[in-house]
C-alpha cells in the first residue's frame, strides 16, 4: 500500500505536514506520499530492513486485500484530512510494480477537535495523475533525503525511489 495525503488548516489556509521531508516533497496542491517517519520506503509499513510491520498494515495476497491502519489523529481543530490509498504489487512474480486500485478517504475535524468522516469511496478520475506526480516528487526528493533510521535499527543512506508504477 502506498498512501498520499493532504492536510489543510481551515483557519490559516495552509497545508500541514506531519513528518520529516513531507513539505519538501509535497505538490503545490499539498499532496505528499505518506510514510512512517524514518522509513526510507514509500510503501506504507515497509521497514528499512525490507520487512513489513503488521502494526501499520496487513499485506495483501491473491484474493485478499491489504488494509492500512491509519486515522487522522494528531491533527488539531479546524483541519481537513484526505488520503488516497493505492494498492500496489510489491515483490510479486505476477504483477510487480503494478497499481491494483485507488481508495479515497477523508475526515473533517471541527473546532472542538471532533473528527467526522467526509468522503470514503473508490478514488475518482485524475487522482491517479496526482498520485503519479506525488511519486515523481518522492523520487526527486529521495536521493537527497538524508539518513533514514526506523524502528528496526536499520539505517539507509537516503530514502529509496519508487520503480515505475503502472496500472494493472
């Protein structure tokens, strides 16, 4: 799973970024590839030692969808949060580097800090283009990201660029 997010402060009319490098690789529309900070990979849950951490998401298999565990926590009041989760084949003999589908989910956080689902649905036209632009921005940022140290104790010299991802 690869996730791109956009978080917007509705009072100050600015984009918000939660992790290291998020703003540097963000598109002008605020969309950026999300990751757990310190992970050198843009595949959500893929750790620097190239194993997937089950606490962040489940990996899918033929006939079994993957599930990303995420919510709009840690954002303040008057914030909108949107994400596109992109199921991608990783290390597969049959569909490696292929995009299997897009799913959009979003929340609005009111002035009391209460989050409410806004739109949760299969993604629509043009978000695939935005996703490819976000991947290109990640790939431009990755070689100069600096050392990436995650919870496994594995340090990468810099983030890892995505391969070319194509629709299945």
